[in-house]
């Protein structure tokens, strides 16, 4: 699940712009807590949206650890540079639409929701 | 849409018949073509809203309706607090008070001939737009609370605009009852540097040319002539509104569960109007409306600065400013009795008819301007509210074109540079910090706004006054 959440974070960045153009010069610590994995996922995506909107951070990758409903993550990135990062759209919020966090029979995880932009 | 989900009652009126938990019928305004293009989910979401506590009249969907979160985009629903009625964050949406402001310039197209590029560049330099853009205002929390409580009048008092601007904004630029204390610190932090910014996505500032007049008498009263240059600004409450939506969707989800309100979709999260959570959201959402109205007022000031720098004879005045993502307290005649209702319009425009006491005196004889945004390659429309819209759909009309394709699909089909070049060939200058954003917003990714407007007109939800086409588009 940790890796699925980290990959979803990267997917969110790809909605905003081109994360592969980001230089990992800053480290941002993010924590969230929720009773169920689906709410935790929505909170995680919304926490990232907040970092982009309020602190102008854009991330290349994430390290995520989830234990007993507490998510602790570090985002590796830098301040947004709209031209170099080829930004297209700012997300408004994670929604509950198509929200799903589950483990598949092959032990891999799916973590998804629709993001309003 | 599967035709079995609706019954056609007249050419442009379709019913989703009351069944199961529905407390009222659903009503969809659409042509055959628009109904055919609508997702089945629109009917499902109309049904879901019809089942919410305290709904009055019907659950409506405007001609531009499409699948949304909880309520469909284009959805209208009114709730009576004295009958257990609810308020829903999903019924307003994340972009609280997103709306359109249209400005007169006092200029004709010929006045910028040969200088269009210069005007486009000047506006692009002046208007903060796109991801990560910040405004010149940096507000401390206490200052932001003043904005949230006072809306556009705050902006005017601080030098952003003219006192006479306020009369041509819904609610004179300030909705009463805002409670900034009910807006989270996170929301305020998101907004600290975003006052006076356009945003991104489908938000824009356009220089437009009036190309057709449908109703000369109303056009004259609105101050519209063929060949006029107008300016339209489409944006909302920025990060503050988005965060209010996020915060209350979560708290309302818990509240609905505690109150035993069954939610077929989590995005329908709601709370009784007469509850702590309901009242808190109302205070926060009204703060969001005031934030949006102040934001469009500051942008208007920046437009005036741009035209001063451009050295034109422009006289920038407001035609009107109307939001299309709100919940407003209104009195409506239901079964010939006046009732105080809270009307959610999510991607729908209030459209008051002639004589409504809330209209500026100049427009009282004809009705409210209804501002419908198009795409950067098509047209926008100015309509006017009608008397009959009151009983048809609680004085509501459409709000825009609505997407018919995802952003991913659009970027696969179009290239932003090609779109920009093609539009330049048609006389439309695009200025943007995001070429990918242009591809995502390609005109072909949207429905035909003309068909949507035509249905609103023929059904009488609002009547066509004028058509405008873009000459310059500053894309968010």
C-alpha cells in the first residue's frame, strides 16, 4: 500500500505538469491520519494538493510509510517553475468518485480516485 | 442517455419520474440531441438529489448538464430549512462562486486594429494566470477575514475598482452571513497569495467582439451594440473555495451518517440547514462567495491598469457579474405561496426575470444578464432572465458548454502549439504559460455551446440577447 500511495502521488504530479523535469532539491514531510484506507488516500492526495497550492512545491517522487492508519511521507521536489515543469492545470481537490484502495489477488495494491481540476 | 430513464413532456423538457426514495420528480431541460449525448449518470444524479431531505419543487438539470460529483454539473436543487432541508458541499462544488464577469470597454473592434498583439501582451503581463501564479496582494489572516466578510466592497475600499462597479455584481458584491471563523486555516493559507489571480484549467480572461444581437431592446439597455469590444473574466474563489469544499465534504459525510441521511454517493455529503455543520458550511461557503467576488473585482482593476498602459480610450465599466456555483437563500413561489429556500446551483446560472427586487435599477425592466462562457475558439452568449423561468426552474439557466472529452483524450488528439496557430489564423490570439493546457482546453474538447444556449432560449429559461466571439484569450 505504501508504494501504491507513493505512485498515486506521482500520478497527481503528472496531472499538474511534468514531474520528470523536477530537481529534488527540497524535502517536504507530510503526515495524515484516518481510520480507513480510502479516507487516508483522499487525505493524502489533498495534502499534496495543498503543498502545491499553498507552498508552491512540485515533486519528483515520494517515500511513504503507513502504519496503523498514520501516513508519514517525504516528498522530494522543488519550487514550481511553470515553464520548466510544463505545468498545465492546478488540481482543486481529491474526490470520492471511483475511490478505491484494495489489494489484488497478486498482492499488488490499487489506490485511486478522481481528482477535480 | 438511455431513453428509458426519462419521459419527454415537451420538446425541451424531460421528466425523471418520482420513484423509490425520490421526494420530487427530476426535470431535465434538453433537446433530443443533448439528451442523446448525456451520460446515464445525469439521470442517476438527478434522482439522487431528488431523494435528499427537504427538497422542494423538483431536482433540475440544465441543458449543459453532465456527470459531476454528487450533483450533476448543471444541477439545481432547492431545500426548505423548515422541512428538514439540507445544504450540500457537493451541491455547490469545489470552485465556490466560480462565475463570469463581463465588462464594457466603450471601444469598437477597429480601435485595437493593428495593436491586438500589444494588447494581448499587456494583459498577459498584468493578469496572474496559471499554476503557481501569485497576486500582488499578500494578505495576513486578519486581512483575509475582512475580504471574506465583505467581498467586492473590500476590494473597492482598498483601491481596486470603483464604487459604481458594485451595483452590477450579484448581491452588490457581498453576500451577507459570511462567517470567516468557519473557514479553516488551511483554506486561508491557500488563499494568502492568490487574491487577484485567474487560476488555471477552464478559467480565462477574454477580449470579445459582439457579432450578433438577437434582442435589440434588451441589448440597448445592457449597453451592447454590434462591433463592441467586451471583456469577460471566468474564475472563482481560487484555493480558498477548493479547500472549503474539501474540508466540508469530509465533515458533512460524517454528519450525514450521524443524522441517518442515506447517501447513494459520498459526494452528496450534506447536513441539515438547521444543524451546526450546516450553519458552519453556510458561513464558510458565503465567505467563499465573497472571496470570488473580491477576486474578480481585483482582476477588473488589473484590466483597467492594462488598458491604461495600452494607452486606449477605454472606459471599463461592469455589464454584470454572476456566479454559477453557489447555494443562495432566496424566496420562491411554491404552490402560489412564498417560501424561503436555499437554492443550490452547481454549474447553473441564476436568471432573474424583469421586476425582481435584486436587480440594478437599469435592468429592472428587462431582467438579469445571464453570462454564458464558451471556449477560446467558439462563442460566448449574453442572455436575459425571464419571468417564466421562475416556475420552470427556480429562475435558473445553463452556464456554459461543458466538456465532452477528458483532458487526457484532448492532449492525445491535439497539440497546443497547433491549436494556438490555428486560432491565430482565425484572428484569435492566445496567451498562456501552458501549451499543454491549450491542448487540454481545445475547443473540440467541449460540447456545442450554441445548442445549449438555443435550448435555454427556446424553453424560456433565459432569452438570447447577444453573441460574442473571442479576439484575445488569456488562458489560466
